C-alpha cells in the first residue's frame, strides 16, 4: 500500500511540476511580454503596410509606437513600395536608418526615381528581377504582361509547366523550368545558413557590403540563357550601406511580404518559429523567421541601445586612406602605407557647364562624370580641380570611379567666394558669414555628411559620399580683382589674424589676412569634425604677383592707372602652424598671353628652352625665385582652339586662333617649363569647351546675353580651351536655288545652319572660272531694309568684307547702300599700346577678322573648302553681326557707339538671310534662306586632336 502511495505522490508531484512548467512556459512569457518596456525606437512607414504584414507584426512585437508615421521623429524609416519613395521621406533620412525592401523593380519605369535610389545606395540594378512560380502552366498566377511579352518576343506559345522561375527586365522574359534549366531551388545563403527562397528577387551588384546572396544552380541550358542575358547566377540578397549621413539596409527580395499568422507575440515565439519543423513552402515563412526577422531585430535592438545610451545614432564611418598629402619647403609629398615621395600634380580643371547651360547648371547624371573621369585617366593625369561645390552626383561618381582603383583621380576642391563683395571689401561681415557657410557646406560635402538646403546659383542636396581619401586639399579664394584688394586693404588697415592653424606676419596686408583666416576656418572644420588634415592653398594670378614690372606703366607714370601691376597678394606673408597643418601652397593661373608684361618684359625673352626663347618660362622662373616659403602650382594654363584671337603673344601662344595640334604642342612646352622651374603641379585649363564663357572681344556682341549658351561662338577663345570639344551638330543643307548654265550644266545653291555656323554650298560653280563666280553678297537685315551688309570675295585670298555703315567693331550698326568697292575689312584690336617705365612703346596689335582660311573643315580651323564638285563656305555667326542665331537676332541700332557692357546694342529678329551670287558677265543669282531658331542646342562630343599627344606626354612625365 505504501508503495502505491509513493507512486501516487510522485505522479501527483510530476503532474503539478509539469502543469506548473506548462503554465510558467505559457504564462511567464506572456506576462513578461506585457510588462516589458516599450522600445525607444520610432519607425516611420508610409501607412501602406497591411495589418497582417511582417513589419506590422514586428512593430507590435517590439512594442514600437504604432502611431509614429512621421519621418521627422523617427530613427528608422521604411521604404516598402514606390509610394513610400518620395523626396520628403528621402530628405528625412539624414542622421537616420533606412530599410528599403525590394524597390528597384517597382520604380524601374521612372528614371528620376532610379537616379535617386542609386544615389542613396550606390547599387547597380541590372534591370532584371524574377520570381518563383509553383505552376508555370497556371496562367492565372502569372502576370499576363509577362506571358504576352514572352509570346511577342519569341513567337512561341506559353507551353510551360511545373515549378519554375520567370525573370524579366520588362523587355524580354527568361523562363527557367525546374529540372530542365536549373535544379533544386533558389538558395538564400548567409554564412552557414542556407534557405530555399520562393519569392521575388532583384539581380543587382555593388561595391557596398553585401549581407547574404541568392544562388541558382543552373543546368547547361539555364547557363546559356543567363550568359546571353549577361546576368550572374549568384548575386547579393541584401546590402549594408554605411555613410556619414545615414545607414541603409537594402533587401533585394520581398522578404517582408510574408503574412504573419502566429497568434502569439511573446518573446519565445521567435525562437520556436526559427526551429519549426515544417514551413509554408511558397510563402517564404522560413526565410522570414530564420533570416529576415533576426536581421531586422538586430537593427532595432542596436538602434534602441544607442538611443538609451545617448550615443549618436549614425556614427561617422571614415574611409581608410591609402594616401596622405603633405608639403614642406617648396615640395608636395604623398605618403602611402609603405613609402613617402614627392608628388607632382598632373591635373585638369573641370568647368562642367554643358552646351545650353550656364556655369551653375551642372550635370546631375553621375554617368556624365564617370565618362569624363575615365577619359581624364586615359590622359594619364592624376588630379581634377573643380572651382566650386558640384552636385552630389559628381562626388558619387568620384567615389565610384576611385573605389579599388589602383590609379585614382585625386581632387583639388576650390571653395568659391562670391564675386563683387559689398564695398569691394572681402572682410565685410556679411560677405564673410556667407563664405564661412560655403566652407562648412563644402567640407561637409567632401565627407558625405551634409544636407544642403535648396539655394540659387549654387549646388545643394544630400551629400552622402565620402571622397576625403582622394582629397589633396582645398583652394581658398579666386582670381581677385586689383581694385577689390586695394579697397579691402584701405578699409581694414592694420587688420591681422592669429589662428590655431594660420596666422599673419607683420607685413601681411588685410587681404592676405582674410585669405589666412579663411584657410584657418577650413582647417579647423577638418581637424575638429573629422580629424583630417588636407592641404590648403590660396588662389591668385600674375595680376597680383609680388614683382614690379617696368613694362606695365603709362604715360603719366602712375602705376595705379594700370590694372595689372598695382596690387599685390604675397603668400610668403602668411604663416602656418606646421604642427597643425599638413601643408600650404599657392595655386596660380598663369597664361603666356596675359597680362601684357608677360609679352613685354625684356628679361623674359632671355629665357631659353630646347626650342629657343620662351617668355612664359622667363616669367615662371622669376615668379618661383621669390616664392620661397611654400610650394607653387600652376593651377591654370592652356591653349584655346578658337578661330579668332583676343590677344597676341610674341612666341606664338596667342589667346585663341591656334589649331588643336598647336594646342598640344603649346601645353607640352609650357608643362616642361613648369617642371623645370620647380613647380609642384600643372593643371590644364580646361577639360571641355564651355559655351557659357565669354571674352572681351565677343561678350558685348552676343545679344541677348542670357541666350549665348545656346550657340557656340567659335570666335571666342574662352569657349574653346577644352580638350573635349562640343561640336555643333552637322547642318541640314537646303536647296534654295537650282538652275542650268548655257552648257546645260546644273548649278545648285544650298544653305544650312547649325549651332556654330551659317553655311553656303555652291555646286556646279568653279572658283577659277572667270565666267562663273567671283563673290557673294549677304544681307542679314529685314526685307524692308534691302541693304547688303557683307561681301564675300572668293578670288585670291578669300575675305568677308563689311559695309562701311555696318562696321560694328567701330560702333556702326545701321548699314546704308554703298558700292561694293567701298566695303572694308573687319579689323579688331587685340593688344593695346603699351609704354614701359623707360618710355619704350610697344605698338598696338590688331587682327583681320575678314581674312578667311581655306582648307578642309577640320575643327574650327577653316571657313572655305573647294573641291572639284563644290565650294563650301561656313561663316561664324559673330562675323555676320548675328547676335543670337538661336532666336534669329541681328545687331541693328541707329545709335553709333562702342558698347561697354552686355546687351547695350539694339537687335532685331529676322526671318531669312538673302544671298546674291555675283557672276561676271551673267545675271546675279538672288535667293534667300529661312533662318531656324532653337531652344535646345544640338551637339556632338569629340576628343580634340591634342588629346593623344598629351596622353603620351603625361604618361611619360
């Protein structure tokens, strides 16, 4: 009996223990869940998530306030569908965490959205996405558009069956049948975890950190399909993207679409579900519990821990630097992990205004910059210099181009101060406040850690790509005007600056002190915010050099009446706290043709190189001899390939009017002098032609000035300094006359125009036959004013002569009838008369714009080409007094005056141009060509002939 009692009590005890354990197992987790602390994390979703969706369950399970849908107040922002992905929510990502769920395929029909998401993630979307289907023959479960697209592309019926994968880029459809094209299933792999995946996936790639991969075990036929489509069989499933401005977790699959069916929310349920024996196969239940939820839980938990500890939510993620720059004496050095050596900057300036755009209208497409970077790299240069903060896409492109590139392109970033300071005073309080703001913006952008609000005439946006590892340094200032320097010094007499990084010496001027203070502010931001120490430099030009030039004088003997030698900025006056500053240097814009003292100082002509006397080298030598404290870099030098000249140089390196072959030769010769005279770098001006630029010889005749970006003024030197040419699109020639000679030979007159030239083509005429053509008269005036403004003489040396009443270079803009024998050449002043301190006069120089060059139409070199069949003529618009071809405007003003600023001369719109072909002993042919107008210029890109020889030269430098 006792034995039964014992068993009774034991059984009773076991029942109670088991019951208690079950109650505890069920009750305590429930009690614990309801008493656990609410999560401090706030998650913003768009409110589009379904009630039973995975993320709604996660928010309830984590006790995250379900009412928080405001990105402003949230630490985590969810992007779950295309409606979530809008500008307002993107802008709220700064300093926060973003979770993006398979969005590329949803927004692939929007180029703008693709550009936005690519900028945020730096992920390359192949365009292909796919999904597993349980029954390929179940047409109701497959989107009709995929079936229709397949049948349309192949001409075959949809005869698939069984389990399979459908992949598409919305242009073609790949259908893979299980057992025929692949085996097993799509595997989601992360570390040792392997899970079968049955949902939607995107095929992507990136240099960003991937977390898990998709893998398809293809059979031979499947491999062939993937190979022909150019897509891989293994690709990332998710990415962890860390920036100084945010963190993003991108999931390249619909992992969060699983509908939660678990009735319990207590903590143990997640452990149980991770070890469940059977999962719903096509619902991706296993993927959610074993991979996606633990991933999200880790993100939320770590975010909550940071919030509780008051830790910064997004720590800075400084990129590892493979190179560090420094300066000592007159040298710049580069230090890698193993070596330290002298570094010579071989660079090019990028002014990125495309045709049709002004300087502040920068390209927003990173692919534009990527293409340029590759071409610049092919030029064997190591540095790019930009003048101002560019759009975020530029820095993304630089980041992407340099990633794992053994030959990266380094960056010199100028911080551009506004022009025209109040009262010409650089130390004006508001002027400096604005400039310090620009320095802050630029430093933050370089480190990918700033969101700049929208503003006019300056770049703005979300800067998230840290390019500081490729930064050589900042260039502070710009080419300062002498009058501004003089006025700043007068208004702030005695001003000095003492900073932790830069300071002024006793002899420093207020302008030099302003430069020192600006450099100090940039150095302070870099040091205190990022523990970074880039080089700093000031920008200047020969106009402000410390030397006195005796040839820059005037008859009154008053130096102040000469613009180019009356003010000084001397870098030697600025001091550096070397323990806090990695290096300091001067960046100078030095050209061979300006100012005039470059041409006229006798001592410069004594400088000899391998090709003889070279005044440019003479200046470089003298300048470097006094530049004793710091390195010097020639930050601008180059040769323009315009068809006209704005300033002559006695050594032949004029301001324009040179060929592309001469461009290469001139740049190489100047670079040799730069190297030989001990400079630390040479930065070519410039990478590409910019139609937005202007020269004093052309500016006042491009009217309305705001439209001059819509056409290419090939006469303008400043528009043609690039190594990359933007050529006007080929003209469409229209027949405006057709007739026959006495010998029944056909004669045809055609005319056309493009963004650079008015073109005339004569077929069936012979220049050498006195019975045929001798000259062409041209009338650009309205029909009610039938006056011939120009006479194009083809005999002898071709010339475009102008009506005396329309000598616009002399201030005449209203032609009147004159005999052709009175028509004049167009003579333009290029170099003014100059007098030296000793009284030596250098005569003025002019160019004959009427003289036309004959030869093949190569680049901007020739205007007339004659072969056996035809005479081809192309005349730059500027020679014809056409002030804006894009709106058909011509100079037409009854007042006689020389303009002193833009848009002073009156203009008139005209519909057509009349031409009169003058034939000796035969009737003249008079016909007209209706002019076109345009709002968007057409052009083609071309690397100039100078590119290849320069590439070879710099490859050996």
